[in-house]
């Protein structure tokens, strides 16, 4: 009998529940501060466990402070069925909170006609081109008029994020950018999500620690880098889609 390698599973938190409650209190305070300091701050949700946790707090715990916060997500056209199901569940659980943005269909069709349906496998340039059409351009539209945006990024997620600040200036869009989970561990996020009974993507329980578009994401083995299943055919360990430029600490 062949022993198959174990797949990644959400980590267990080794600490006391009270520690997570304290972390949640600080996180809520950070979000309230964003709401009070901005007229229109928007959470860019990838529907990750991090973003679902932030969404749950924004919807349930911010009271009137929520009036200046909103949430959006990007429907790239290549999402997993499980991700689309979570999007539908989120619309029912957090009614009126989340706006969905899609890519320009004509531009996507032109890209596919010129390069092929799976052109993103052929070169880094073509992959970046696909990400630009399906993610970056819709993100820019989603942030038009906002004076700040919020992300679920964490320092532990990737080598490109180890210096991630809690607050930075997005100089490309000339707005403030907040990463309120920057100093959280993966285990802390999962413990908080369980504490609040936050809905999560079922792909997490199938070995997917980081979930993007379906053709560009695979399950990973236990102990592997949690981003190794993203754009898995590329050799670089500094893979990003272009949504996040290198951080500039806030002045």
C-alpha cells in the first residue's frame, strides 16, 4: 500500500482562547480607527479566511463606524466553484455589504483570442497580462473614489510580505492602505475564525491554504510553503498578481 503525502490542513492554535479574544479586540479597534479617519475605506476581499474574518467584524461589530466602510470582491471569471458558493453564502450572511466587480469582458475575450485560453501557462508576461485584466483593472475600478483600502495580508504569507506594515501609503493610487492582520499568525487567524463561526472556503479543507483562480491554484502538501500552490508552474518564490505593490510605510 502506498502512503500518500498528507495535504495541508488549517493549523490549530496552541494558546488560550482569551488570547484570541484580546487579538480580536485589538483588530476591531484598528478597523474602527480606519472608519473614523476616512470618509470611504474599502476592504478588498479575496474571500480568504483573513478577509472573511475582517468582513464579519465590519458587519457585526463596528456599529455606526461601519457607515464609512464597505467590502468588495473580484469575480475574475476563473474562480473555483467552491469560491463562488462562498460568495453566494456571504451575500446572504452580510446583506448589502459586498459589491462584486468583474473584468472587462471584451478585453478578456481579446486576450484569449490573441493568446489562447490557457496562455498564462506559457510565459510570465502572459500570466501577468491575464492578472492585469482579471484582477488589477477591476481593483482599480473598485477603489475609484475611495480614500483608503483595507487588505487581509499578513507578513507570514509570503517572502514578498515579510516587511508588511500595518499602515502604508499606496502611492500608485494616492490613498492610504491598511493591513490590520499584518502581525497575525496563520493559527491565530484560524482560531479567530472558528471563535466567530465565520464561513470559509471549503477548499481550505482539501489542502488549499491560498486560493486564487482555479487554473492557477493547486493543493499543497503539509509543511510546504502556503503560497506554493499559487502559480505553481513558475519557479520564483516571489509570485504576486500585481494587486499589491511593494509597501511604502505611511508618513
